[in-house]
């Protein structure tokens, strides 16, 4: 069977992102270790939690370089002295020769130690550059950015660098820096640099690993390589499902991973994690701070050849401050009647499941999610189904996705001043939409893919969907990107 070179960049179950192939191709490329000094200096400014350890590592390398240079100078001086006419007793040449051999031995030992330490540094990287344009006057929310009715070169632009340092046979430090394009209409900056990963990975045994630090929240099948466009067929993962990770995608805490081999070439991997994080986000047209505490979740992946089954559940306490501007006048009235819209440590829950089948030619994939949030925050259900087929290096695919608010009828607040029915404002609080996406991916060469997509978004049910405001009818989005990994 002919299989196209469509590869995925998927994180190893142990430590860090590694380039591997999709089912049908099983080769690996050795990671580049060049320019480690520059990348370490960059990570010092962005990851204060690991700066001291990485600075010490770099300082140690520089000290090795200075010591080797000094030894080389001594060795050259001794060799020059030995080459001059003898003006000393006959025993002097033998002494000089022993000194040269000792310096040579010390120089070789330090050079071997420096080379060994450098080999403990592992670099990986990925990048996406592209352009997108929508037909609606309302901006479309996409991957934490916005697409307007003009050519936008920042919406899908991403550059990521990952640095791993092997401390010993059981422990690794991993830092991932991601620079994302910023909406030109909302900021004067062109890129926003963030630390997505900064954790210590400790191998308890061959099948069990413990992470401590900042990691990606593993809610979905594609969570851990969400930014690596080369790893999936679309320009961007279906926003109807992955909108939950647009403003809140990482957490600080612990993560325990296990891998089990089952009969019949089945492999089961599980994750259990706990932590939390606060971040700024856009909610109901306003900038707010979302604080997630006591995030607790588990997921499981079952694999056999080209078949992948996935399930995930999580819960957390969520706080939102301040209230969106549009709700503040109502908040004053409700407080007078003994009620409030304030969201403080309210319960939030998530459940999701997914599947993927890829035999190298046929691709079938889908996910379903359900989110429940207390108070006025909307609950929703979402799903997508993707079907694709490969023709040599070309993958043609079609995706249907749907997002629907499920608690619209519950937004009625009764106080001593009367009843306030928030169902009359679906465009402000609810988010419904469906979309069809037709796309094509062409693998130009190993590690480089060109993608093009046309998307039609509709079925808003008087809401704004994932647009900044009601689009007033079906909208179309055109996208072109170049994905690469190295």
C-alpha cells in the first residue's frame, strides 16, 4: 500500500515533543542541537521558574570553554619551550614530555565532559505562517486571535521552540516558548511571547512519569500539540470544540502518566493531573481575569495501529473578575434583592471523548465535549466529525462541527424587585453555530506542509456564535498556511 508522507509531531509519552510519523510511516529524525546557547538565553527571560538552573548550566559550559582554552595555551607554551635548544640538564626534556602528556590528558577529559553535557541538550521547533480572511464585518474568534474581513497575516502565525535538558537518566527539564501573532487591530505588538511549558519530568519507572510545573491541559486528543499545525490535517483545530483552550490552555501543577501494554498489541496510556492557573481572557465582549483553582482531571488513550480512542473528564473551581461591563448594571439591581451575578469559586466540569482511524489512506476522526458552568456562564455541548483521503502527498478532507448552548432556559433571576429574564439576550450570553470546512493539505517535503481551507459558518440562533457580534447571516472564512517542524 502506498502511504503519503503525512507526519505528526506528537509528544512522547515520557518527556518531550518528538517528530514521528502517522500510521504507515515509522521513521524518526534526530533533533537539532544547534544554537542551544541562544535559545537558553531566550528562555531565561521568559521562564523565571527554571532560570536559575538553566543559567547555572550555561555558566558551567562557559567555564569549561575557558578552562579548555587555558589548557590549550599552556600546552602550546610547553610545546614551544620543548622546541627550543636545550639549556637545561638532560632530564628536562623527559619532564617536559610528561607535562605535555598530562596537559593533553586533562584537555581531552574536559573536552569529553563538555561534549557529553552538550549532547544532553535537545532542541525541537515548529512554525506556522499564513493568511486568513473572513466575509463578515464581525471578527471571528480563532485560536485566541481574530480573523477580520481583510487579509490577516497574524491570526494563524506561530513560532515555537522547545528546549530539553537531561539532568540525569531519570530527570529532564523541558521549556517550550511560543510566539503567537497578535491581532493588529487590538495591539501595536506583532507577537506575544509566552512560556507554554516549563516543567521537570521525572521517570519513576519505564512506564510511569511525573511532571512538575507548567503543562498543557490535556482535555482533548490534540491538546498537547495544539500549536503544532503540522501534527493535524486542518489549518486550525475545529474552534467549536477547541474554543475552551483559546484563552486558557495551560496549568501549573502535577501530572502523572502511565503506559500499559495490553494483549493484542493494544496500548493504554493514562494521565491524572491537578493544579490551576489565572489568566486574562475576553468574555461577553469584556476583558476579565479567569482564575481556575483545584483543577483535577484524568484521561485515557487506547491505541492499536491506526486506531485511537480517547476519553477525558475534569472539574475545577472557577472565578471571574470583574463582571463583563454589560452585566454590571444588572448586578447592582440583583444585589439589592439579595442576588448576585458574581462568579467566585463556582463549580465547572468537563467531559469529552474522541476517536481517530488512519490507515495511511483513509482518515476518520471526531470528538464530542460537554462543559457545565455554574451561574450565568453558559453550558454547552460541541462536536466535530472529519473525513479525509490521501492521494499521494495530498490529503483532501471535510469537517462538520457544531456548538450549542444548553442552559439557555435557566437564566431567570427572581428577586424582591421582580424577575429578570436573561433569555432575552441570547446574543450576549449564548453561543451557537455550525460550520462546514473543506480543506486540502499538501506535504511539500518532510517537515513542511501547505494547507488551504474554505469554511462556512451558520446556524447562530440569534447568538453571535464565536464572532465578536452577531454576523447577521452565514459567514465564510478563507485560510492558507505553511506549517513546518524542525
